[in-house]
């Protein structure tokens, strides 16, 4: 997996306006590839399939767990059940994990940030 950039793609959270064709459109910007939306920034995310989701790929979530109650994971077009070890690790830092395909994940995330909830989203880009 590629080394993590220390520069956020966007310096705060944002609603997602559109997705598809391998990327996302938000805050009048577009991004090709997967993204990690945290309460204070949006980051590029080097995950292309659910099997790559682990504690390492979600390290920024663990690092910011004190500001997050729920992590929504958009698994692309696939349905994926997170391994018990990952669910337990997130539960250990008081973060609830909710996995679903990327489309429903985006809709859920947008509703939750509209309600000013403490939410993060890890979203795999879809074609």
C-alpha cells in the first residue's frame, strides 16, 4: 500500500454531491479514487476493494476516534462484512462501524453530517 500523504485533500468535512466513474464530487471539486472523510478533513484513501480495509488503512479513523461516533464504510459495489477483529478494535475506541455499498453509504453520510453527527466515512470509489 502506498505511503500516506500528510496533506489533506480538503481541510474540512464536506457533503458529497456526486459519485461514480471512479471518483467523487464534493465542495466544487472532484477526486479520482477512494476517499476518507473525517470530521476535520478529507483524505485520499488507497483502498480499491473491501479486502484491503483493516486497522492500517483506517489508521486516521483510530487517530481521530475521540471526534467520531460512527464510521460508515462504503464498500464499492460489493457487500462486505467487516472482520470481527476490526469491529472489536473500533468498538474499543468507541466507534460504531456500519458497512454498506458506496451509494447508500454516501446518502447515509450526507444525512448524518446534515444532522451535525460525529461521523466519518471511508468510501471505495465505484466505476
